[in-house]
C-alpha cells in the first residue's frame, strides 16, 4: 500500500506573521540607522559651516580694522586724533544702527496680503 503523507507545502499563518514582524523590526532598525546617519551628516555640515562663518567674520573684522586704520592715518595730518576717533566712532555706530534695523526688519514675520 502506498501511503503518501499530506504535508502542506504552503506557508503557515504563524510563519507568515513571524516573517512580517521580523521584516517590520528590520525596517524600524534601518530607519533609525538612517536617521542617525542623517543627523550626523547634518551636524558635521553645520559644524563646518559654523567654522567657515567664524573665519569669515574674523577676516571681515580684520579688514574693517584696517579700513578704519587707513582712514585714521589719512586724516592724521588734518585733524587731531580725538576728532578722528570721534568721526570713526560715529560712522561705525551709524553702520551698526542701520544693520540692526535691517536685521530686525528681516527677522520680523511679514503679514500675508
């Protein structure tokens, strides 16, 4: 007598659920790793931008000091040093006030029309 056992080759429901849960867990792990990598890349690029910005500000400050020094040296023959410093201080305060007003207007949210 030929008896053939009827073993189903179809996947079971529990096996399918286990594979689905395993795939979902792996998806969550992969998403978290991707999120961490994106965060590290953003932090790295932000740090690089901050360093480059700091160097740019330092160079601008040095240049501004040189411009003020050149103006003071050129006016030294015609005005006393206190007058030169007063003029340069007034110019610098005026520029700072204009820059502050411009920065404040840029930072203020604009109303939609």
